[in-house]
């Protein structure tokens, strides 16, 4: 519900629209959560897979394209971080999965 409210608040910038869309999202989520067996909701996994792949593709294209206002943007496939920065990055991922 929080993700739905943040997303639609960013799109519409109007609190009333955000509340209406959160109510619509609550009704949809309530309808899907009322399904009792897993074989009836297996298609939701495919919807999730397609949406995750679509977001990854969008992110990849957005990072790879140089915008006109930043023509000198430099991207690196592999950086050379310090030991502390590298361990910090690994720890963030491990602790996120542990949570």
C-alpha cells in the first residue's frame, strides 16, 4: 500500500488522487489475497517476472543513454574501490538478504 501511494503521489502530485488510487489498489490486493489455492494464482508469478524484467530493461537503457544535458557522462563497468568501500557494498547486500 505504501508503494502504491508513493508511486501515484509522484505521478499525480495531488493528495485526493493518491487516496483514490490507494483505495483502488487495496481492493485489487484484497481480491488477489482472497484466492485460497496456489494453482489459481500461478499466473501472477509470470506477471511479476515480466514486470521485473521490464524494469531491469528500462533501468539498463536509462543508464546507458547519454542525456543531452550531460554529454560527458562516464559510466564504468568495473571500478577500483577501496577495501572499505568494497566490503561495505558486499555487507549491504548480505544484510539486506538476511533481513
